[in-house]
């Protein structure tokens, strides 16, 4: 596996922005077919430069301007913000209060650090294959709800490059949503509530919402292998006491005894399910909620969203195809068709794709000495021969679906105008 040396980052970024960054697809995405003439020009970009120098309110006329500025400034990180009422790079010249965020994709940010109270293998910025399943479940649960419950069609899931995932919902109607509506959507998708001092963070009533039932169905497919085998959440007294704190006092002593006699998390979970079922069937006992095991499963596996990222229209989010300066990994789109096989540790680093490019260039220099070739063709040929290619293809498929949808809407409008 290609190792990443952070001291090489400035030189690697120069090569990446000059030869490998997929500018044409990127511009095609953020221009949204040019339906509004100034849509791209009024978009905010922010760059984080070397030594954590942060530059906000960048904006560009077109793809060419964006390319030139990225190659000149060599940003360590790129963030994308809202489409504003005026060009962001002229915000200081606008009358006070007139410069307003008007539109932006609905975005979601899921970070592994928010699961530190329930994962046992890693903490803080660290991740491993044992806890990455949390991100897989989060994507499955949120994406199903966005598509089926809300009817959102154009959803781009992106690996952050280190410890989490982002989602960009790009439907035209969604980009126009108010902060209040965005807050309502993220509230609907939130279930785990309470800070570090709150032990029980999921409370279900007897009437279970279909969204929760469908989420449980997804978690069920992963729970045994993820929670009981890989995380071993009932391995020892220290770990099972955390779970016993979530159950009614009436069955705690019984479970404590049966857990001590058992030999694995799998056996202990079966004891818990039986005790919960017996408790639920006891009509006199109203302290034992009817969905006890589900509450535990949800607390340990349900997505934990950063609410502020989603509800604020003017909130910035890391751009797809950014490079993570600590890991060197590219922030790549995730193919949901092969989600269970996605491995963050095999995502290409900037070192890898630049070294691949060097090898390609060495082999092809002799062949192409006499051939004149445009920069665009050269760049396209370059990234297609590196490990970045399959991820750009996922992005292109997403863009094609966006284009088809937009053309379909234009045809509908055209037909309606002719229908006298």
C-alpha cells in the first residue's frame, strides 16, 4: 500500500491540480446545466492553504478561472458553500444585510468520532474495518429515507478522506429549501439524543414509526457480525454494565446473573432478548418498554448526524475530490451498488495517483513526442489511467442522472406551455 508523507504534500498537490483533478465534471455539477446564468458565479468556495491559512468568499466566473486559481493557490482543502445573492468575492462592496445565502444542496455530515461512546475498537480520529460498518449502516438508513420517505432523487455520497462520510442532495427543489425545512428533515432523521451525561439516548413509544421499523430492518442485517462479534459489546462486565444501564431495573439483576454464566456476546444478547420478551408479556410491568432490544440496537448503530451542517444554508462542507492533508486520501464518491465492499483503506492517496501518473508519463513520453495534444485531453487521459478513474466514473454516472432529470423537467414544462 502506498504510504503518504505529509512533507511531500505541496509538490503532490501541484501535480494533482495541474494533471488529475476532474475539473470538467466538477464544473458540470456545480453549474447545474447553466439553468441560472449566475449560479456558478455566485457560489462560495473556501480554500485552506498551507499553515492553516483560511480564505473564504472565493468565487469564479467559469471553469477556467477556477482551474487557474486552484493551481495558483494550491489549497490543502476545498470547501463548498452556498449560492449567494451577489458574487461572494464582492461581498464587501454590497450594502450591509443585502449579501444573503439563497440556495445550497441539502448536505449531511456523519463523523465516526460521534460514535465514541459505543464503539470499542477505536476512538477520536481513528477508524478500522471493525467500526467502518457504522458508516455503511448510516448510509443505508439515511439514503433509503431520502429516496423513499422524501422522494429525493439525486444523492451523492462521498468519503471524507479520513473518518466519515458526506451526502449532497442535489435535486433542484431541494437546493431551494429554507433553513426551517432543512431542520425539519434532519430532525426526522435523528433518533439518538443526549450528551455524554445521558446514558439512555433512544426512547421508543409503543407506536413505532415506519422510518424506525425500516431502519431496524437495515441494522438487523449487520448487527450480529458488527456489534456482537466485531465490537463484542457484551464481552465483559465493564461493557455489559453499559447496556444494563439501558434496561429497566426489574430485569437487571436477572441479566447480570445470566451474563456471568454465559461465554460470549452472542449468548448474552439471546438472554437479553428473552428477558425483554418475558418482561413485555407481563401486563403488570409497565416500566419495561415493549421495544427494549430495538432501543439498544438503535443507540449502538443508528446514524449520528451533525445537525448544524444540514440546517444552515450558508454552512460550508468539504468538497468531493479534496485531499485530506493528514491521510493524503482523496475525498471520493461512493458507489452505493457496491457499498458493502467499500473500504476506506483502499481509497487512493495523492501519493499513489501521482506516482501512477509519473509511471504513465515515463512510458508515454517517447510515443507522444511528435503529437500535439490539448491540456484537457491530456488530463482526461491521465486520471483515467490512475486509481482515481473508477471514482470519477461514479461521479459521472451521478451527473448523467442529473442531466436526464433536468432534460425531462424541461420537456414537461415545454409540453405544458403548448397545452392550451
